């Protein structure tokens, strides 16, 4: 029996398992060009978003004994932004991803800065229940094959009172929204193909953002999965935004 994906749906995926495998293969393939493409396609605004997200959690990050996970860390730029707020003698930050080629690149950046790499699936993290003070994920959650399962897994590892931060794209409304749709659907895939040689990941990106639940729906899902104080702060006119919630 095939279960339809209740999360990301890359082209050709039949069920959650094949969706997950397609996402993993796609990131392993684009890993060598990922950082360059990210910075070119976002005109470096992504750096501002990672830093702003890390600042939002500075009070937890400043506690040396806090257990912090950066889920779907990829090549590690969100991880590095979080590490800037960690005191020198802090517990190592756990940086988790299932795409080996992405994680290897991340590890080169963050291993000497106080983070350890964990190669694992975000839907089955090798992390004990109720053990984490902060879990963040930047532009990774949207790629999970099952969003509800992702929230339940993050809830499982967090301690009561532990905090969650999901930084991801959204679709802005109005005139900017129309311009953004045009850029995202017609210009970005062309630049992506030119620089990476492959069009599939940059056709998948706008599709995945369109399919991703909007702010109201995602906050409802957070509450349904046992989180309290769910909120969404738009970044750069709502092109991206930060979801925050606390394990009740
Ligand atoms: C768009 S990249 C984001 C990387 C990084 N956080 C950033 O902000 O640049 C998404 C990452 O999520 C990872 N990912 C997607 N689904 C995953 C899963 N089920 N388990 C672990 N990692 C996953 C991919 O391998 C990829 O490295």
C-alpha cells in the first residue's frame, strides 16, 4: 500500500519513502554548488535571516549547558549563526542532516567551532526524549516527507519548556507576491540550471514553497502537536519567516 506524502512531494515521488529518498538524492547532488546558488539566488538575504533567527534564541544559546539541535543543518550556515551566541565552554551543538554530501561540507565549517555532525533522518532522530532545550531548522522542515511527523518528532526530543524555531519561505501577498511568484517560477529555475547544470531542484523549490502550509495552518499544526505560544514573524515582507513555539 502506498501512503500519499503529507509533506514535500518532489517530482516522481509515490509515497513518503520515495519522497524522502528523492529529497536526500537531490541535496546530495546539488551539495557542491549549494552555498554559491543560495547566496546568488537570495542576494545574500539568507545571511540576515539566519542571524536574525539565531538572535531570537540568544537567551537559550548563551546557557553553556543548553542542549541545542540544528535539524536539517545542510552545509551549516544556520549552525554557524547559532554558534556565534554560544559561550566558549558550551556543550557541543548537534547539527543533523541525512544528506551526506551536505553534512560533510557543513562539518568542515562548524567542527572547529563547537558543533558535531549527526547523519540521520529528522523524522527519526537518534536523540533521547525530553532532552533538548532548543531545536531550530532553517529551510529544511519544508522538505520533510511528513510535516506532522516532523513536529511530533521535534516535540518528542524537546524538554517541557524547550523551544522550537522553524525558519522557512512563505508566499508573500499583493504586488510583491506577484513579482516574487514570477521570479521564483521563471527566473530562479533558469539561474539555478545555469549555475548547477540541473533544473529539477530549482523547479522543486517554488513547488515546495507553494505546497507548504501557510502561517495560519502551520501554527494550527503546532498547537495540535502539543506546542504552546505558536507565533510567526515575517522576514523581508513575508518572503521568509520564523515560526516559534514552546513545548507545553
Ligand atoms: C535547503 S537545505 C537547508 C540547509 C541549511 N539549514 C540552510 O539553511 O542552508 C535543506 C536540508 O534539509 C535536509 N533534509 C531534508 N529532509 C531531511 C530529513 N528527513 N532528515 C534530515 N535532513 C533532511 C537536506 O538534506 C538539506 O541539507
